[in-house]
C-alpha cells in the first residue's frame, strides 16, 4: 500500500514539473511588473514631461509580453501620484517618445544600446532585463539570484535622463553604480 502511495506522489510530481516551471516563470513576470509599477513612485521626472497634472504615466514594454500582461492586470484602475497608468506593448522605437518608463525584456536586449540612445534625452526611465544592462545604457536593470528578482541602478544614466531617484529606492537596490 505505501509503495503505491509513493509511486502516486512521484507520478504527481513528475506531471506537475512543467506546471511548476510555468508557475515560477509567471511569478517572476509578476514580480517584475510589480517592481515596474513601484518604480514610478520613487522616480521624479522633469515637470515638462507631463502635458498636464492629470496626464497618465505611460509604461511601454518591449520584448516581454508576459510582463506586459501582468502589468496590465496590476495597473488596471490604479494610479501613481494621482496619475492613471497606461501600459503599452511596443515593437518599434518610433513610439517611445510618449513613454515615461520603458521596459526592455530579454527578447529585445540586443537593441538596448540603440534604445538607450533614443530614451536618454527624452527623460525616460529605461529599465532592462539583460546581462550588462547598466553598461548598455539602462537606468535600472533587473537581476536574478536564485529564485529572487532584484535590481541595480546607474546614477549616471539617471542623471543623463534628468531623472531623480529616491534614496529609499536606492537603499533596496542590489547594486548602485555611482557617477564616474
């Protein structure tokens, strides 16, 4: 009887394996979406970046549909600093200008240096999920260690983009790269 129970439990784990992997991936996407949402509360943009006090905060996502989907669910009906949140999925850099936050996922990581050149002068918070993200121009880059997602910040890129990042956010970053 116990052998049958053990075999059943092992079979259940083997069948659940792919589902567990999907659940972990989904939870990583959800964590990244939540962090993107929270970053907006700890970053200050130049006042002229918003057309009016009621103008939405625009978050664009490139190369990470899973994160965009989670962010759309999270942002629905919410606001940051009394601004409604608008989430857009982008495939081209032509439409970056109206964005306040641009997240570049792993699928678009090769385009990161180009995207950084476009976003820098526009006061856009560029967030990436790429190895060498900060070195390629991101203000914030996601980093994973085991099953945890954290982030690192480039103060030089933030200054270049005319963004002010709260010291409270910097205190929880895994790494802060100072201006050189």
